[in-house]
C-alpha cells in the first residue's frame, strides 16, 4: 500500500490509428448478418475490446479484436442495438501488431458511423465469433457528467474526521485525535524510503487540528500535495461542469482541510498526517489492515510501537515563515486561487486569494530538493516550475476577478515559470507530478505573449505520446510497465480535449478519445480501470474500508492499472484482510503482455489500489470530454 509515483520523466505512448472503413446499415439487415454467420462454417473464437462507457455521437469510435495467430482473415463485424437490429457492418482492419505469445493479432474496428444515441454491442462474423460488452452513444454531457458524479462518490468514501457520510460504505467518524495532533521533526529514511532510520520520532510542536480531509488511497494517510492537486482538479472541473451533484460540496471539503494545513499566524504549511513506513520501534499506517475508526479505540501509550498509528504524527513542509518546497507551495496556492475564482461571496473569495498569495510568496524558488511527502520516495517529483506556473496563472485569474492590482505581475510570473518549465529537462504530461497542461491552458486563455511557446509544449505532450502509441497494438498512451499508467492515460485525454478547446486544433481529438477508450475497456485485459464504469471493472481493490466494511463497492475510484510484471510476484497480505480476487474464467494471465501484468486482487496494490490523484485526473478528463 505504498503510493509510489515515479518522477516526471517517464515513457509514454499514445494513439494514432487508421481503421478500416465500415458501412452504415438501416433497419432490417439482421438477416444478412445471420447469413454471413452461416457462411462462416467453423468460426474461430476471438475477443472484442471496446470502451465500455461509450462515446458522444460525433466522436471517433474504435474497438479492437484480440485473436490467435492469423485471426481476422475473412473476419467481419456488426454493431447491434438493444433490439438486436444491425446498424453497422464492416471488415476488420489490418493487424496493429502482436500482443503476446497467445494473441499475435490485434485488429481495429471503426465504429464511428454509429451516431444515433442508444446502447450497442459488437458481434463478430465471417471466420470469427465473439461479442463485445455493451457501449453507449449519448450526448457528451449526459455520458460524462454521470462519470464525474461517480468520481465524487469515491471522494465521499475517502472522507476522514467527523464529517463523513454514513450512506457511503457505511462510513463512521474516524481519526478524531487528529483534532489535537502532535507535530514531529521530519525523520530520516534510507535512500529508497523503505526503512525509517530513527528509533523514535522527535516532537516539534502542536497540538494542531488537522482533522478531516480525504484518505490518500486505500490506506489512511493524508497528504497536502495530493489533496491540493485533487482539490484544484475539482475546482477546474466545477468551472466546466458546475451542476454535477455533490461536486461543489466535495471541493469545499478538500479546501477546509487544506486551510487547516496552512497556519496563517506562523506562516507554516503542514505536509502530511500519518506515516507510512516505519521500523521495529515505530509501527505505521502500512503495518496494519483495519477500519479507520478502529484507530480511535486504540489504548497505545507513548513509547509503544503502535502509538503513531492511533496518534498520527504531523510533519511540516517548512520552518515557520520559511521557504516551502515549490511543488507543495505552488499546488496549494493554485487550489486556494481557484477557490477565489469559484467563490460567489467576494469577501470569502478575497480570503482565499490572500492565503494563495501568501503561500505562493514563500515558495522556495532556489530549491535543491523538492520533497512533497515523508518519506520523499512516496511521491518523488523532479519538476516544480509547472506548479509555480499553475499557482501564478490562477492567482492572475483570481486577481482579475477581484480587481487586485497584482494580477498583471502574477500573469508575467506565470509566463516566466512556463518558459522555465519548457526549457527544463523534467517535462512530463498531466498527472499529480506534472500540472503544466492545466497551467498552459489557462495562460492561453489570458492571451499572454508566451502563448506560442505553451501551445507548442502542449503539442509536445500530445505529439510525442502519439508517435509512441502508433507502435502499440492497442494504441495505448501510457507505459504498461510504469506506475500510474491509467492516470497518465486520463491526463492525455484531458490534455487533448483542453488543447482543442484552447486552440481550435482538432488534430488530437481522435487520439484523446482512443486513450479514454483504453482506460475504460479497450485494452488487452478488457477491464475498465474505474470502479462502477462499464460491465467489467475492479471488484477487489486494495482499499481497507471496501474490503472490511461489507457495504458495497467503492464506486468511482480509479486504480493504477497494469504494471511491471515482476512487481506482482508477491502480493500484499494481512491476517485481518478478507480474501478477495476477481478474474475472467481463464484468469488474467493469458492477457498479460509487453512485460506488464494486471491482477484484480485485494493484495495487488500495484494494480488495483485506488487513489485520490488518480481519480482527480479522470475527473478532469471527463469534464473536458463533456463539453
């Protein structure tokens, strides 16, 4: 349950597919399809992979057939609506490449001609037999606002403190001792972050009220960095989709906790509540599998190894009044500045702007280290100019709204941070460790003179990935063998759509839709990687509340997805964990390929642990797709 996120320099892949041209059919063509099945004789079984959520009417729509050697010669497909009427018939496209030793043919299907709203399935014919899961065609807002609402429900499940929602996973108030938490000095760790080197933690202050907020992932740690990212993503989403039920309230929940983590009086930002990796004398969150309310019943005394589980330590991001790691400062300031933009009460908006400006002003712009978590290896991050660009541009937008005379200077600073990021070696694509796409798009909205440079960098993010994806059988936009393949993919979806809106350039529109499809089922494993989206999705996530509470699935959560195969040689296990594993009849292993594995097992944190940053990126993708 270690929320490892790799640095901003990662391998990327993205889609650019040429699909075979289909023929749109009218009603009454079912007989022709039946005849084609009769002509097929002994058909070969093949597997259809498709986006299990669906498409807006005018989007490019792709599916894939996964088959054995030479599968597809003479293959046909039909698209049927819920009434069984064939609405489209076509031929399989040329193979996009070998997937693994079992499936050496992946063939694309072009479903783009299906534009009428409805629910459909793909059926293979000719020399092949097989049927896809269902997919929907519907107006974009209707299709994707519902997914955002599911994402909001996951955040509701992640709530900590007194303000939990009992109707979500049977949640109960938890970690009430966070209301009077002790601040500790940042401890020393081994270089890989796995071993706490201090025999005990040294108190440095407190008590402080750091209650509430969201659990970071399937564990119960709370990080300022990921919460600030998730809150900012919600507030950006709210600008686009303000009517999604629960969205505004959940963003406010995140803001309230961030406000507790910032001490106006001492000008201190707290970075984290709880500790994940310990030793024999300091037991930590990752050493126990339990419900969060169990921690409040612990009788552990100071000096006990279990004391830091029930009395969670708080760690500072800076000495009082001192410089703050630039990624933390930038991301937190951006969240508060976005709150100032969205807040209807101008007096409260001014409060958010003041806090944002104060935190931004304390960013360490000469940082030699950019630690965002304890241990730093939990969320390493090489880039930070993007975070400061994000903060500065959101401050500029908030300042313009409120008539703050500093708005022009903030905009100029955003432009300088943008050019600094573009010139750096640590460039990436949209996810928790890289927010440049969000910053670039808003800077374009201000018609800043740096616009051509940031436009080119957005094309770099999309174009580099598209070139790599052209070589992947499923046109995947992320590395299968790196952490965060799914959130990286959703980041590409969001960036493609935001780029199109900002520039009018549609060259990456089909690419973005294809990436969304990969994350929602059009992949080798045929699984949607968002719980509650589609027919097949993770049923056994590594999530303690979902595993132990017995109150249903953690709807709306986005998981890591496929990962390096060797990382899954040994799964996580606790005596208190309820066994849970889910797989197709023949298992997941037959679909593993390209050095990657996917396992839906409660012990497989490497593939099915959900996280708030994963889900926040998906929310951005759905909001961008919706309008």
